[in-house]
């Protein structure tokens, strides 16, 4: 058996929501919908918000204002990921994830069907 890949699921989170909590929650649900299929393929799904949101809750306002925790968390995660699944939709953060993945020579999948079992 091959070693499972750690696959970052990248797509819209805040994009297109105007900060509306219900729309942000729906975007997170869309990201999470890809998690079980990736797991079924024998890999480990990862979403940056799963890590960044608890980090944000533990920070005070001055720390949060100092930089974008979401982007920084994804950048750090990509040092450990083996691939990226880029879901459809406009997202500067997801586009940056793809850019970093390509710079690192990681595969970028555009659909679940492209991910090897």
C-alpha cells in the first residue's frame, strides 16, 4: 500500500459572502463535502480553516490585525501537504494555495476524479 497523501482542499471560504455568516458557513460545508471522498480514496483531507479558525479564536485583536491568519496558516500547511484539490469558485486564497503548491512541485487536482486511489 502506498503512503496516503495529505491533500489540502482549497476553494472559496469568505469570497463572495460579504461577510455574511450563513454564506461563509455554506462555503465551509462545500469544502468539507470533499473530505469524505478523499478519505475513501485512502488519503487524508485537510482544510486550512480547520486549523486557522481555532488559532483565530485563541488570538487577541492586536494579533489578528497584524496579518491574515487564514493565508498564513494555509502557507504553513502547504509545507506538509502532498497535493491540493482546488474546488471551483473565485478565491484569492485558494489561488495562492495553488501557486504555492505548484512552486513546491505538488500536484494540483481540479476534481475528485483526478485523485489517485
